[in-house]
C-alpha cells in the first residue's frame, strides 16, 4: 500500500506539470521538483524517520511547488497545500498525516520558520542548491522566471539575491555541515561580481562626464567619509578615556574610605567606654564614608543585558551589534549574519556607531553624577566630622576629664 502511494504521488504530480505547462516556469519546473525530492530523500536518510514521517516529507517535496501551475508566486504554497489535500483525501489517507504534510509545505514559504525536523528537512531540500556549484545555473533560471514581467536589471537582481543569501540559513545539522561553506563561497563570488559591475558602470559614465569632475567628486566623498569615521572614532575613544578616569576616581574613593572605616572601627571604638563624647563624631565620620563607598560602587557597577537579538531586530535596525551586551549569548553564525547585514547598510552601520557614542555618553553622565555626589558627601562628611570632633573635645564633661587626666599612682 505504501509503495503504491509513493508511485501514485509521483505520477499525479508529473501529470499536473505536463497537463498544465507554463513556459514562464523556467526554474520551478518538473525537473526542479524531482531534484527537491532527491535532496529530501538524501537529507532524510541521515535521520531515523518512521515510515509515516518519511512519507510526509516525500509527499511534501513532490507537491510543494505545484501551486505555481495555478496561481501567483506569493500564494503558491497555499495552493500547493490545497492540491495535496485533494489528492491525499481522495486516497483516504490519515488526516494527521495530511496536516503534517501541510506544515512541511507551508514551512517553505520565506516568511515562515520551520519548527519540526520534518519541516526543516523539506526547507533545506528546497534551498539545497544555494550551497552547491549549481547555484550559478539555478540563479540564472530564477532571474529569468522572476524578472520576466517586472524588468528588473541584472545588477538589481544580484543585489537582491545577495541579500537573500545572507539572510538564508540551513536548519538541519546535515545541511549546515555540508552546505554552509559552499553557500559562503557563492556569497563571496556574488559580492565580487556586484563590485566589478559597479566599477565597470563608473568607468562607462566617464564618457558622459568630465573625468576631472568625477575624480574630484570621488575624492570629496572619500574625505567626507574618512572625516566621519575619524570623528566617530575620536568621540568613542574620548568617552572610553573619560570612563576609565571615572572608574579610577571611584576606586580611589572606595580605597580611602575603606581604610577610614577600618581604622575608625579598630581605634575609636575602643575609646567609647572611656571617652563617650567621641561616639557622635565617629558615627558621622563612618556614615559619610559608607555613603561615599555605596555611591562609588553604584557609579562603577556594570549593567547586565539580555545578550541576544532576533532577526526582526536586525531587519528593523533595532539592535546595535557593536555593543557586546546585545550579542554575547547569540551564536557565531547569527552574529556573522547580523554583522554582514549591518556592514552592507551604511545607514544601519553609522546609526549603530552613533548609538554607541550616545549610550557611552549616557553611562558617563550617570557615572560622573554619582561620583560628584560621592565627592561632595565625602568632603562635607570630613568637614562635619572634624568640626564634631573639635566640639566634642572642647565640650566634654568634667568626669571625662578626670578619667583621662588622672595620673597612675604607684602602690609604693
């Protein structure tokens, strides 16, 4: 029964493609579908799938692009699910199996994320070619199919493809190990191609523009760019130096007041019984030192952040990847992906640098405000304590004087 279903699915989808031929489907053809089925079987073979799970990914691979035959690319996955459901229900298949296949097909939609191993297998099979030498050929096919009606230029397509490649990720451990390196090589080739095309375009424009003017414009643009980079770098380094100075000042306050507290406890506390007039000045002295230490610690205490970011944060330019607190818990692959997106977007990159300088300034403002209060309290505490000690000494009771000044008489 199972073998018959496999054969029936293959024959049914093959007939769909042959009976509904669309010349514009240069990439999403029957040949592409057969390749996806082959890759699905290859990936699935590395995991211990049950017979039911194997059937689910097999059927999903065959049906996942059939929607292209009847509707627009934007909703072809939903149409593919409809065609699959019609066939499987006609074959009296298990409703649970049908739902599993539906999830695998819908997971291939770019806006969706696969949540199960079966969905990951089908997704990785669908984009398997991105990490192989076949990418150059398949990319040409996709471009011809997708730009047939919108007139997108080759350079525009390359930029769009590069963006897609850098956002794309494989999900199964098998494809990550096997294909990530090849995909990165394809990304580098595409980057070099875009740069080369841009350079050729600049040279071509020289025929219509005065060469000296173009050269001068490029030099001016380069100087402005370098000036911005120098300004941001100096501002950042100045903020870091000021932060180091603030930390040193706080450490001085902590060290000095820690010594004052330890000396006061070890020396003055012993005299409270014989010299009770020292109690109040000593308490004032110690309280000012304790408050100063607390404020100094608050000024230097680090703030703990989440350490993670999402793809939506990168897409919406909400995360500053130049600050370690935003990525220290993220994986290396996610961080590399996020940085590649940021480096290709000058607005995002310079915006992150500006945010970095701004938040350094915010932290500095908080540090120096707390340090100023700590120094003021330390200064006022010292003055009040000295005055209190002076007043206490000159206003001490006669009994205290007697106790202190009575000489020791010898029994002899």
